[in-house]
C-alpha cells in the first residue's frame, strides 16, 4: 500500500466506455502537480485510462509526481436526504487521497447522510460534492468551495453556474438545492432536509 497522506486523487466517471470531463481532470492534475511538486511535465491521463466497455465505473487515479495506481470501481451513488450544516476550519484545497479529516467531521454527526461545511461564516461544500442553490432565476455555488471540483468548473465555464457568498441564514430564499461532482454530475435533490 502507498502512503496516501501526500498522494492526490482524481475520480473520473466512466460509463459504457465513455470517459467524462477528462479535460477538466487533466487540468486539475497538471495544476496540482505544478503547485505541490513543481512538476513541469504532464501526465497524459487519456493514454493511461483503459475504460471498461460496459457499465458505470469510478476511475480512481492516485498520483503525485507520477501515477501510483489506476482502479476501475463499479459505482452506485450514495443516497442523500438528511443534511446538516456544521462549522469547520478544515483545509482541503487539493484533492488528496487522505480524506480522514472530512470523514471524521461526517462521522461525528449522527442521523445525517451528509454535512454542509460552513467556513469563515459562509457555506462551502459537502464532504463529497460541491453545492448549488437556485433562486428562481439562476443557480449559485459558493464563491469559496473547499475544493474546486471538475463538474463545478465545467458548469461555471458554460455559464450555467454563478458564484456567490452564501450564508446559512439565507438558504430559505432559494427554491432548489443541488449537489455536483464527477460521478453524479449535477443532481437536484427533491426529498431532503437541511438542518441548520
């Protein structure tokens, strides 16, 4: 086993042989390696991924300066209905494989499926996804997420999402709530509660 404390992670959706949003994963991989390891070369993810031809998979790539492992794990989404807002000063700017701090935050909250982390007075992310709120006209995502996700980046580039500072006291003005990550895409939750 590798020491995951410093390894980075990319999670890429593969469905029936198709690899989703690869350019965004490639960009984050390049940026992370340059920032953390001063790497100037590029790991060409497209040449390394061997997509299974049938089924839905989570392609899990562990890397630092070089690729450590690539796994293809059958995927089934986590059901999320109960969320709770908690305050934390956690730092997770890069997608590290070590998620111990995030997992600990979630495990402390009983009777909840997922948490929304409030940081410096504003909402940030859940432990597994970026978040967005709809005000009747536009979708807004927190200006400062814990992690700049690839689906979030894509939807911002496309103009579907806009950034805004969102306080927990303001969520009642929004009509819809969504989660987004590489695997679930952009998922509007219908049957859910958020405990403040």
